[in-house]
C-alpha cells in the first residue's frame, strides 16, 4: 500500500513540523508532497479502500522540474481590512499581488487604487549616517483612461507633483527606521485607478506605511497619513477634490498612533488656533488607521530583520569624547559657519587618525608589571649581585620584568565618522540647553540680523536680495503673457496651466562646495513649491492683473532656512516688479531640542527660532512657517525623533508668529525699497471684452486674421477666449494702440444712423459698391444710394480705392450692412445747400463749413445732369474715422487707445466694445471726434 499518512512524510519518515496535519504544509520544500497535494495527483490515490486497484494504480518516478513548476502553484491567500476614514471606508488588501516583494499592498478609496511595494537588497551597503531609502511614486495616465499629451506616450521622468508626493512618503517613514540597518530599501508606489474624486497622495502615504509594517524592514511603529480640509467651520478628513475647491485649508498629516511625524499644508491666513484644531482632527484619524493596521500586521506581517542591525561599538562613543571633547566645546563656540566647519573637519581628521591608524589606549588602562617570585634565581651563599638590565651572566639568568602595554584599539573609519557626528550633535545640544546660547551667540528665540534691498538688476522686471545672517537669496520676477504659463500634465486635467510659479535653485557654491549641476533635485522642487504656495494668497486675481508671474530664487549663501529666505525675497521682488500684492509675507524655520533632561534641563522641550544649518542637522525638528502677523499661508514640519505632541506644536507655532512679526518689521526697512510699479522693460498687456460671437472675426480663417494683425502692428501675442476676453501683449505703446484700434473696429457693433467718414471702396459690383467702414467690416452702398442722381454704372462715378463718406441706414437679419452716400449729400437747391452744407468741427467744438479745398464737385455730365459730389481725402491706408450722427452725439466716446488725455494703463482694464467704450476710430493724424464729426485737414 502506498499512501501518505497524516503524520508521516512521503518517504515514510514522521513529520516533525506538522505531526497532526491532514496535509503536508511543506509543499514549497518537498516536491513529493507538492505532487501528492496537487489536484492532478488526488485521483490517483485510493480513497475507498486500503489498497490501490489496477485501474487507479500508478508508478513512482522521480519528479523533474517541469512537474514541480506545474504542481506547486497555490491560490494566493488574500488578507483585507476595511478601515473607517472620515465619512467612508478605505479598503486595504495584501497577499494577492506582488508576492515576491517583501510586502505589497493595495489601498482603495472609492475607485482610486494605489499599489505599493517594499523591497530590500540582500547584501547591506556601506554604513552611513543616512538611511538608504528611495521612494518612487508614479501616476499612470491609464488610471484615468488617458494617455500623455506629449510625443512620448510612455511615462518617463517623474513630474514635479509626483516628486512632491515622493517626499510626502519619505519624510514620515524615515524617522521610524531603526539605526544600523544598511540594506538598501526601495518603496515603489503606482496609481492604477483614479476616479477624479479621491486624491491618491494621502492614500500613497498610508499604503507605504502599511507596506513597511508588513515587511521585514525594521521600523519602530506603523505610519499612516490623511488630508484635512476646512469648509466653513467643519473639518473634513480625506475630502474629495470637489470639496477641496471650497476648502480654506489643505493639510496633509502623517504620524503614528501616538505622535505626529510630518505635516504640510497651505491656507489663506488661517489663525494658529484653527491650524492646531485641524492637526488634532488629523491625529485622531491617523490613530484609528494605525490601530487597524496593527491588527492586520499580527495576521500576516513578516518577522523583522533585527539581526541585520549593526551599530558602532558602544565604547567608541566614550573614546571619541575623551579624544575630542574639550576641542569640540571650543569649536562649537565659533560663530561663523565656515571657520567652525573647518575646525570641526580638522578635529574629525585627528580623531580618525588616532582611532583608525595609530590606535587608541584607554586613559584608565594601567601598565601591568609582573612581580618577581621571591627565592627564584637567588643564591643564598653569594651576595646579591647587581646585573645590568638586559645582561645575562654565566651563572644564573637574570631577566628584567618587562612592562606590558595594552594593545591599541582600532576601529573602522565608518564607525568613527558616525560616532563623531553624533557626539558633535550631543555637544551642540548640550551647549544650547546648559548655556542658553547657540553657536552664533543668540538666545533660543532670537532672530539673526536681516538686510534686504530691491532693484539690483536693472533689466529684470523685479529683483530683491534678502540676507538673514549667513543665508542669502536673490529673487527675480519675470512678467509675461499666457504663453509663459507653466503647463501641467496630470491625471486631472491635461491642459492645466499655472500663471504663478516659483523656482528654487540651490547651487553647491552657496555652501562653499564644488558639486554637480543639472536637473533640479527633489529638495529644490519641494522647497520651491513651499515658497510658491506661501506667496500665492497675496497675488491679485487674473482679472485685475492679467500677467503670468515667474519668480526665481537663487540661494547665494546658505546656513539654514533658505526656503523661508526665498519667501521673504520673493515677496519683496513681487513688490519691486509692480505686482499689486495684497500684503507682505515672511517665513521662519523653527527647531527643537526635545529631551532637555539629558543635559540638565527640566525636561521641557526647547524651541529654537530661525535655526541655522547645524541646528537643523543636530536638532529634533524642522518646522517652517510662512504668513503674516494675522495668520499662516504655508507650513511644513519634519520630525527626526519619535514624534511630537500637540502642546509642543502649539508652542512652536506661537513662537513662530512672534518671529514673523520681527522679520516683517525688518523687511519694511528695505533699502532701496520696492518700486511698486511696472518696469519699463515689462510687456504691456491690455484686456478688452468683445461679444463672444465676434471672436471668430479676430481669429479669421485658420488664424490668418490674427496673424496678420500681429504682423501689421508688431505686437507679441493676441490671445482670445471663447467668452470674448481678448488679451493683447506688446513691448511698446504704439503697437499696442494700433492693435486695439484694429480689433475694436473688427468687433464693433454698428448702429443705424451712424456716419462713417473717409471710407475706402474695396470693390465695385453692377448693383453698387462695397465700402469698408472699419478694418474687416464692409457694407454695400447700393447704386441708388451712391448719388442723388441716376447712375447707369457705379464705375461711372467711382473706382476701387476711392474714399467716400457713408451713413448706415439698415442692418438686416444676417448682420449685413446697408450704406448710403446720398443721405449725406447736400441738397441740389442752392438755398437749401447753404443751410445744410456739410460741416466739420473746430478744436473748440464749434461747427465750420467744409471749404472748397476739402470738397470738390465733379462737373456736370454731357447730359447736363449734375454729377455726384465726391469727398476727396488723403488716401492713407488704415486712416479710418468713425463718426456718430448729431442726434447721437452724446453717446460718442473717444477711443481708449488713442485718447491723449487718458493714456493706456498697464493694469489691463477690461473695456467692452459692445457698450461703445471702444468704438470710435481716429485717423493716423490723430484728429479727434467731436460732436459726431471729425475735423479733417
């Protein structure tokens, strides 16, 4: 009989691991057990009798690799949990995808699905003071049923908003990683489905925290993240994108069940009290998620790789302090950054030489000298002889007891560097807590010396140099039209653009180093976005200021808080460029020493204002806050320890508010101050409103008309919108005015009874002449309306290119214009002619008759009839004058483009040509229109 007993192996040996199992659990280790447990093998086993029948008999053979591959597949064991978050649930699943990764999870909110994996290298990398963690986040266009709008349809380099989400994932996870784990770790996150309502960024943070908790990666606690919105007075957890459109706050918070690890958010001058309430709501939501995840980890979590942690020898800390303790105290008292850095570097080299090359002997180690045994080598019969050290006589051997020095201790260079950095940090924190003074001599709440100046760069539209201590930022503002806007290619809207953006540049020279220059780093992208969102609430609306605004912040010196220097410098540069901002914004970076008991304090965390680079590296917190004296516009906090509580955060926010007030007061002393007016080198943008149906007249067939206007006038761009808004961008006033004149004429709405002077005949037909009353606007003057007398053909009296005066007498249903010249001709009766002669206006507005040199009458024809009088005007191309009949003279307005007494402003004031605001057109000679007439000559 050949059967596998429930307590024995296929080979007849008892199963030690699962003695009471009905089926072998070692399928992945035992090929025979895998074969017997597979579905293909079960029919071969007799289940009814204790023997094998002839029909069901089978032969035993060795299994080859193909059999193993076919029979070892098992259905994946799927674990899932539904977690309440806000007013709905999120679904967390694991075990069904990515089973070869250390951990793989999918998190679903609505129809948005984020998939995240965690993997580690098999071999540890070289130890360093920076945990080898890399995070990659990608939004697949297929998640929204789209594809990239560019030439390359495959997703490539990470976009800026994807880089920002990578940072959101990395920053809360890094503090929870245990020290001494050097296996390279990679977190990959993809958005596989997006419904347009539920944002994937907070889900990605939570998914990464869950994946780390389920993996072998050693970490101290479970991490989760949520977004908090504020609509009215109600805080909403994980609001939808539609709800965020009405939210006063955009806060993303991550932490554990007991502490906050990271916050980042933007608002419009939200008070600190409201911000603290939002953080409290977010912490409660994070705590609920973490508790549910811990239960999931108990079910399917993998054991942590604690045996892979390798820490420097404990005694090395003592040796470094013995060697460099006194010198460290002196070096940390140097106020300037560069001399202090050189002193610390020299001291580190000395410590490395001793501990890695020469070897170190403990100070408390004593020299051991063996004592001679009495009676040995002594001759009682002879007197004691004095033997020179090291000599041997012919008799007894006399040996000098040699002192034994302890063996010098040698350590690895990596361990020494790690320990030296930690010891330096410890001494810096000790100096701040015990002495109450920082490295540059300031008190904990003191701000560094501030100096600022504007207008450094004459050709730039706006510039400012902001200096705070040893941190300096040069901010430059460039103004442009819509074509300068930043296009965004994302899942929500492929044609989204930004009319304001700030770009942050951190060259290696700002810290006195030589380094690689290339594409912006993730840090530069993150700092730029923080400064951009901090300044955005003070910008004017697009209607009142139609410019695209670009701010460049180049860090020329850096010793901490360079992103907040970009906020201050950017605000001053905007004012210098003439941008009508709503107020001033300042930024400050806060630090913290959490455990003050270690250095003799009372245990209360010590908050530091305006931290330097060394305080950032050695401290426990980096909290950046931007705003004014009334509220906050942007904030970002990173914790380097286990987390902070709400009372600590409240203390930091209130201290930051006091710091912002001091910085704003110093910014107001800027010398030279901001010009607060547009630069002469900035482009001119004029915004006008036309009827939406008239937009096509400006564009023309295939854009020919708008291109011809640009070429004719010399303007840079003419941007039209479907709602009738037209934006004209030009470099000089003359070209701008010319373009406004043409567009106003194209889009004007003619009114019956209006008179048009000096209009060109564009073409002649048998039934009349087509007269251009405005650029691109023609009307028909029927042959019966060309003259008061009968004409056989229009060519008898007129030719193409002649200029005549006409009156609009009808506009039909199709919008076609019917003109009349006869209505303006004098009465043939001499008496009436003297009374109704055509007149023009003087400068004072009085009417004067047209002199004979202005009007020439053609001689009578051979038939004796009087030929029509034709007004001869200078045949200037584009010299158009539109006048209004005397009955409507009160409605006439001068052209806004050519009015001498009201120059065009650069603020882009919207004018509606439909209402008659921009309707009258003067000739090139600048003749004004007065009382419905134009003075000619």
